[in-house]
């Protein structure tokens, strides 16, 4: 699937059955599952998107994440 097909599916999905309190943990688990295959820039984007979607500003400035993001950062 390309980005436009993915966006189309996302826009049509009904996520009303998801508990808003568990979505950030679901997202964090999903990112953790692929974290070892991500570049620093890809991780920055995933973290920024996760922060935006959960509307919970964190203590970490994603622009300042360096090479040591793996396991050294805490997510709120």
C-alpha cells in the first residue's frame, strides 16, 4: 500500500470502539515492535506523530533526539 491508499483506509475506519486511554499504549507498542528497524529520523517522525495524535506534549523535543534514542527515552 502506498501513502494515499493508507490515508484512504484510515479516513474510512471507524475507531469509535477504541478506548482513548489505551490508544497511546497501543501506538507505543506498535512502534516498539519495529523500533530496531527505524532510523533516527524515522523514529523522530513516529514520536512526533504519536505526540500529536495523543495530544499529550512530552518532555522530549523530537528535534533534539540523537542517535541514543533507543531505550534511553521515556514516553509519557
